[in-house]
């Protein structure tokens, strides 16, 4: 059965698969999510602590959400 639509070419004609995306962590996350999770990667006393000074300017500041996330991590960590 042929589809007559002009843009209905088979994907294999023009796309080459070069990788696979891991969808395990995909989904909707609230605005504060990147800030909170990015701060988990580097502590304020590490050699890369300048991360903490650049991060707020790039994605915003969420101190209350970060504090709650820290508590959750300690309780259920």
C-alpha cells in the first residue's frame, strides 16, 4: 500500500541512526530540577566550586527547593 502524501518518504531513505537516546530519565521536571540536581554533582568545598557561582546566573536560584531536596536525600538517600 502506497501513501500518496509528498512528505511520506520512508525514514530509511534519508536518516542514518548514529546513536540511541536513553529515555530512562526522560519526562517533565519542574523549573528548579536542573538547579537542584546540578548542585549534587559538585560540593561547595571541592576544587570545582566555581560551578556554584556560575550556576545561578544560567538557570536561576531555588534555595528552598534545594534545602528540601537535601533533606530528602539524607532521609532516603
